[in-house]
């Protein structure tokens, strides 16, 4: 089975990205042929500052590799290095109804938030369909919020087949990433860069420690049992606790009291360093070797194009362009 997924370089990697997606990407490498890419063209719908954009792309590539996406096992590449993606996206556009895109939640949500929608934002799911179809992916691990985009991909592929009477595309299936992995942010809402409540994976320790020490808690006194429901600190400790012993410590600290929130946060910071220590060290090494990161992306692009180029030739022939 061929697995594909992409992440937009639209902000610094945070622990929600890891537990919600990248950890599963790493595991999927064990059993499948995987394609993982930086969705830089998608990110242009929101990041329109070239200096920041370049930084975010390099940072995400470095982070992918540091976290264990392994270029010896998986194809790791940058979307914009595959010109077939944008070309396919146009052909797909011509068989995609406006209504299908108008029904997309992510688009409607953005409009409801008051974002002035660009055509790029509207066409976002078509570009995503092209990402998926161009390498003939069977399985696409995505969060729940992207499930509808997978349905759009299948619809668009089906509509291309119906229009031209040729079945060139593989219809992909989603792997919906676990809901248990929804990580609360430091303010208790879902961790998201748009709420500015994230805990980053990379970068200097000090501000990260500060963020962890600033997790919003209630005013239950040290000696009393602490509520666990809607308690971001509790959920973060549970997500990070490295073994059964530590999990038991978390449970008893909340159930029995005697441990203050401040000490729990210190423990969380220790778990954080234990979990990400190795990746953080690899990140620092790779950051000093951007040429190596570029080399890996170039090799990945070449590999992805081994599937993309012949498929594109077929598609051109089918529509009559060649
Ligand atoms: N839209 C996805 C997100 O924001 C990123 C993405 C772009 C993607 N193209 C994709 C994910 C193709 C899976 C497959 O999370």
C-alpha cells in the first residue's frame, strides 16, 4: 500500500502536530511505502511573506527529518518541486463543480471567520486532490478536519473518469488519525497556531519551559485532589508520561492531592525533554547543514516524479492536450 500525507509549512512545528500526525507518519513507515511532503503551495494561501515563508519551509523539512521521517525508507519532498502537481490540479479543476467546493467546511469556516477568500483558498481542495492522485496513493492519513477533502478527492477523480471514460486514478482511502491525540493547548483549547497556545518542538528551551509553566490551571490548593476534566495540564501529562509508573504518578497526584500544579508542570517539562531530546539534538545538527536537507528534498522530488511524470503524460493524452 502506498501512503501519502502532507503538512503545510504555515507555522513552527508544535507538539499537536507531532502527537496528532507526525508520530503516526513515522510508524506507517514500518509497513508501507510512504510519501511525505511539505505542502508549500498550500501554505501560500496564508503566508505571503517570502522571507518568513522560506524559513518555515526549511524549518519544516528539518523538523520532518529530525522527528524520524526517514529518507532511506520514505520519499520526502517539497510540493513545489513537482510541477506535475499544479498541472494536474488544472485538469482536475475543469471537472470539479463549484458546488462541491462551496460545500467544503474548511472554506466555509474561513469565510465565516471573516477571511476574504482568494481563489487559491477556494481551489485548495483541488490542489490537494492533485497531491494525492499524482503519486497514486492508496492511503492518506489525515486529521478529522481533512476527511471531507479526501471525499472531494474521490469525487473529483470519479468525475474525471466519468468525463473521459478512462480510469487512470487510484481512489485513495483516508486513515483518520486518532481523536485521542487531540492535544490541548496551554489555554485549554485545542492546540493550534491560530490560537497562539502551542508548545513548540524545536527551538530554545527557555521560552518552551516558560510556556509549560504558564499552562492555565485552576486554584485548587496543593493538598487537595485536582479535577481532571477540562484540565489541560492533566491531559498533557497523560499524553507525555513515558511509562506506566509515570502514568500512575499522574493519576494519583490528581486523585489524592499533595502535589501542586507548579510541580506537575516541572514534571511535564522533564517528560517533554525526554520525549523530544533526541529529535531536538538532530534538529540542531541538521539546521547547520541546510545543503543536506536540500539534497534529501531533491532526491525525494526525483523519486516522486518517477510516478508523477508518466501519469501526467497519460492524463495529457486522455484530455487531448498531447
Ligand atoms: N490540507 C492538509 C492540512 O492542512 C495538508 C495537505 C495538503 C495534505 N495536501 C495534502 C494532507 C494531501 C494530505 C494529503 O493538514
